[in-house]
């Protein structure tokens, strides 16, 4: 697959790769829950996510039922440890888990499996899972990584049980030839697969191998690929800037996958940072994949979080990086529903002394096919569809692309969803049947390639301006 990847295990079983019309057959959702909380010496910040990704990739390669979908990882949770730098509160973690679960419920999925990497947050997930079962009716299960034979706790017993320790995890991930440690990952994947088959009520014969998984390349200049010493050195650089990509998982019509916003943000930032001069101390922060998409929540596949949860994830990252020594932050937001929350939060963070914080606004805009498209083609229309044709044509179904402009935007109306004297608050179902607001039929790959380059060039120029 050529698409920008939201996880290290992205494939056709990934939640974000489907349009909103393709969730009816889904039976089980898997939510990996990891953290950037407590990182062993020498390990990269995202080692928990990388570990879970390796296990999930092995699961797919062995075979999972068609009705099992895997969500992008939940990267921010409660980590009650004195060394934890990117923790949200216990109440915030519980609320975030509930919000993701409610979106899974709206999609029509009946079962939700939490796969928990670290020892520090498993109690919160276990307790919240029971609440979710009662409150939503979802059938929930929790798989702590230590139950698969990999215990990341420094106090993990040695000799009494078969357990892979953090240092060996690093060797297993970095050196595929380290057979003994690698076998732990293989065994963990086998056990997880058996759990998912049992949850799905599927037989082995009903579990085809997934052929389209390939290891993901980490984004250029990603802070998550650094260990603690490297992070400290990066923070000491004069004028260092962290760009935090913030997207969403939400419906984009019948022809585009629900992961469009987050995919585009990662693609923009990856290409922009690769084009910057190597002496510029600019880093990609931790991706925030889930956004505030309440307007789209009635459409299956949308995973929306509240403004409070979005704020909690962003604040945890900014405050954690601030404690490391970083002082300048820029939000690259690719979902309009996040904008108001992020503008207010950036002002708040600056006022409380978190450093320089702002949004990367006023970037390049394309010349679209008509004035109407320029005014009202703001969701899954010509612009986003063309970009996705350039970046991930395998995820675009142009035979299902439509032209549908938002209702209520007629000339002469003073109260409109967009462009009126008074702005009408709307849910997507109020203004669009398909979920599209724009003319997706005018999209082409050639436009997407040209527009992507122009947009990335404008992003590079804006970052260079901030670095002067």
C-alpha cells in the first residue's frame, strides 16, 4: 500500500482505510493502547507502539477473520509514574477511552478488544472496560501484553515465568537475527491471534492471511524515534521547533477512507521536513490521530473525541516536551472541527508560560474548478480527493465519487452553514446525504500531485520563516 500510514501495522484490516459505508461487516474492533510514559534507557520514545505493531503485523500475516478491524493506536493515557512525561490524568484517560468506545458502538461493531502495552496504565483500562461494557452494551475484553509473555515492568519476575524484558525487546525489534527474543514476539502474536479468533467466534479456516501489510517507514525527523539522551540533545538546540500533526478519523463520503485528515497531515509534514535544510532543528511531534469530529459522528467509522480530550492530549505533549527543554511548538491541524479548540488552547498555553505556541495557518490554497467549489467544497470534494489520488490511489473509489454541496447555502440566505452573516451550527446529516460537501468528481491525480507539491512548498516556507 502506498498510503500515509497512521500506525506501524497499517493494512486492509486497518479501521482508517475504509469508507464509512464499509463498517457493516465489522464484528470486532481492536484498540492498541500504548504510551510515551516510561521509556527504558536506550529505547526510542515509541518503543511500546513499535512492539505492539510488530505483534499485530505478525497476527495479520498469520490470518485474521474479515470482521476484525484494528484502530490506530491510542497514544496518550494515564501513566502514574514519577518519570512519566506525557501522561494525562486518570479521569481524562477514562473519558478518552469511553469516547472511542462510543464511536465504535455507533459504527455498529459489537465487540471491542483493548490490547495494552505497558504495566502503568493497564488497571485504568481494565476498570474502564467494565464501565464501557455496562454503559454501552459493547462486549469488551482487555489483553495486557504481559499475558502474552512480554512484561515491560522493571519488577517483572525473572525465572519464574517466561517473560521478555525491555532490553531484549529492543534487540528483538532491532535485530531480526536475535532468534530467542524474536520468538517471544512470534509467540505473543500467535496467542493474540487465538484470542481474536475466539472473540470473533471464527474458525481457523475463516481467517485468511492479509497480504498487503508492509513495514512502515518512520516520518522524517520524528521525535518518537529518539531515545532519552537524543531527546535531551534535540531540546538543547537553539531555536528548536516541534511541529505537532493533529488530524481526525471521520467520514469522507462513499469514495474516501475515514483516515483522510490524519493521513494528509502526516504526508504534508513528512515531505516538508524532508525538504528542510538539515541544519534546521525542526522536529515532528507525536501524531494526534483522533480529533473532535462531533458533526460527523452519526456516520459509521467516525471516531470522535471531545474538546476536553483533544485538549488533554495536546497539553500532555506540550507540557512533556517543555519539561525536556523544548520551548517552541506549532500545530499542523488538518481537520476544521479541531480549529476552534486549538486556537483557544494555543493562547492558553502561551499565557501559562508553556513557550511559544501557534497554528500553522495561511498556507497555500488551490485554484479549484469553480467559484462554488472554492466557497463550499470544504469536505471530501475536489481538493481532498485529488490529494488522496496522488498519495493513496488504492484507497480512493472514484466510481463512487459524487458532487453534493451543503444544503442551506443558497444565495441571499443570511443564516448559512458557511459564509453567512450568522453561522448555522450543523451536523453532517443536516447538509449532506453522502457526507461529501463539494464536487469530488472533478478530482484527478494530476491535480493532486501538483497541489501537494505547492502545499508542501508553502509549509516549508512557513516553517523557514518561523526559524529566522
